[in-house]
C-alpha cells in the first residue's frame, strides 16, 4: 500500500521532468538554496521571538520556541541514527529499476546515504511544528511553504520517496511536541531566559549561532553528527 502510493506520487512528479529546462533548474535552486530552505523559517522564529505582547505571554512563547529547537535537534539525532541502523533504502534517483527521468542539470548526488527517513523533513517538520504551537495561522502558512518549496522538490528530483518525507515530518513534529514538557519548558528554558536577561551579550551570541544553524537546517551539525556516528560504528565493528 505504502509502496504503491510512493510510486504513484513519485512517477506523477517525475513525469514533469525534462519538459522545461527553466523549471528543472528552478526546482534544483529550491532544493539547494539555504535562504529558501532555512532562511524563511528562521525569519519567522525571530519575528515570534521579538513580537510584543503581555510580558507573561512573551516569556511563554519564548519557552515554547526554545523547547521546539531542542525537540527538533533531538528528532534529527533520531533520524540520523535510524538512517544508519535501518537497512539502506536507495534514493529513487539511484535506483535503475524505477527508470526515472533525470531532470535537466541534475548530477549524481548523495550517493551512499539512505533515503529513509528524510533528515531535511525532520528538521523542517520540527521547526514548523514549533511555529504552529505558537501561532496556528502562521504555522499553516509555513507548513504550506515548507511542503511546496522544500519537501516536494526533493521528491521531484528523486532524492526521496514521499514516505521518507512523511516519516521525517512525523519524527520532527512528535519530537517537538514531546519536548513541550514542564521539565524542559519550566526548568531548562526558563533558566535560559533568566540567564539571557542577566547576560544578554552571551545569550544573543548563542541565539545567533542557533539561528545560523537553523538557517542552514543544521547542515554543519548534521555533518558532524553523521560522521561521528559512522566512526563509532566502524570502531564497534572492529571490537566485535
């Protein structure tokens, strides 16, 4: 059932390939451009962080945003681990049995990395859920943007099956909801906010670093985490 749905959506989108050079190039731009992939989400987070309401509402909103970033990062770690421990699932573009059309200008990319689940979908889904928890109206807009501009292009280019995307979104969203516990919100996040009021220089330097990573969808940290897990896996195999 899932495989049939995967193939139906994949072949529908792939059927649009090679019909327009400009369209193919535009889709590739959306897939690789960090301003599109992470910049919009980070901008919304900053808007929600500084939007002024009653002081108590501002504090609660900021606690939600902090917990959401923590949850998203936890979801990313889960996704990376699953990608390594689960049987490798070839990306559609690398599976010759599918006979997919390769859009104009696409080169062999991400070879050697499994497609299930999608770490990009985990990040985008988690951060979007964080926005949704603060503002449903803005969250729905961001979700539509994420699907159209970030996730669908990955299926169109053959980087993922739709189920890879849905699994990633689910992991990210559930991780963010799970992070909205009193332990994280009222202890960890609250202490961070108190420290930010006491040491604003250090706090906003840290926020800048976090926002920078969010803007690149944690690409640098993902690279470090993936490499570290691969090294540990090699060491573990040698010890057995």
